[in-house]
């Protein structure tokens, strides 16, 4: 598949401790109406670390069902265990996902050789295209450019979600790997596309799918002035969603303020403090 445009990193709504599939269905419809290029459930923004394996699989299956072929579904299927990542990726393939977003193994801090073997072993075990998710701030390990070059040789490793915060990486990845590059940070989407990126896996799209889709399309078609205007309009909220509390607490709180779902999290995540919530309300007003 072609990875291009605005893909939404879906939140996972909860109600009384359970996944709220009614709120999820409404939210998926909002995103599709907003013109997103695809749905990305069970990633960081989807609170995947607190989903039980059976819940994770059910969320993926339900989002595929809700999308009903109207837009691709690219679930997060990564783990710090290669076997578990293979299990979740195979399940995603079985229920009709279009690709898989696979975060670098976290906590156990593998070597670059271990990272290479993790991804190639997983890619060998599935027919889905793989999006490598490089986010050292969450994983305590960064996938090096040399490892990315080796991974790009695999026919099913197709793209990278670049969330290191290093714009220089975009030029290196574009020139040396041939991988499709998707921004992992909303505020960096415009400059990344200007440097050769292809889109974003977006947090703020949960709130404003039409605006983030428009920004991405304007940037991809070379209308940088219009894209800058849209970027400037959303930039304070983009920053606030990342700085007022750990993602996904602010974005889910924003959606709750707008009446789209409950302000419910699973520990160790918890609601924002009052001052931060007030600041968030002002940003999204």
C-alpha cells in the first residue's frame, strides 16, 4: 500500500473500566468524515500498554469492522517480545488490517543487531507491510540509520514513523533508505513533508481530523503558504497536547471536553490536574 497523508493515532475510549465501543464507533466515523488517510488503533495514543491481549485484538478487529473498507487500518502490534509482536501482527492480518505499526522493543534495550533481527523475524512471519516506529523517548533505544538501511532491504518493511524529534533524520532516511517517512510529531509534520516526508500519524487529528488532513494535503501538494497558515492555527494546541501532560491524557481530555467520550483512563495514567486542564480548555476553545 501507499503510505501518504494524515493517519490518525486513535484514542481508546473507556467506560466503567471497559472499552467503550459505542464511543469508538462514533469517533471512527468522525475521523472518516474528516478525510483521514487511515486509522491507527492500539498505538501510544490508544493506551495500548494497558490493554489486555484479548482487548487489544478485539479493538483491532472492531476498528477494521467499523472502517468497513472505507479507509486502511494500521494497528499497533509492537511489543518488547518478538513472539508477542508476531502473534498480534498475525491476528491483525487475519482480521483484515492493511499494515502494522511496530514500535521498537522497549525496556529490554536490544542492540542494533537485536533490533534488526526483531523486525526482520516479524516481517518474515506476516504478509502485512510493516511501519517501523522509532520513538526512543518511549523505548529507551533508538533505531540507527545503519539499521534502518538494513531493514529497508526487506520487501515488507515499507515505512517508518519518525518520532525522534530530529529533523536531520528525515533527509538521511529519504536519501539512504527509500522508506516512506511519516511524522510521529504533529508540530513537525510540515517541516518533515518539506524535507521529503509523506505524511503523519497524528494525535491532534482525533480532535480536528479535517484540519490536519487539510494541512497534510496542502503540504504534500506544495501549497506551503496555506499549510503554514493551518500549521500556525493549530500549533499552540499541538504543543499543549504534548506538554501539558503525557500523551494521550491531553487529547482524551480534549475529546471529553467536547463531549465525544468519557474522561477515563487506566492506571498508571490518570486525569490532568486542574490548572493544566484549564490551560487545555483555553487552547481548544
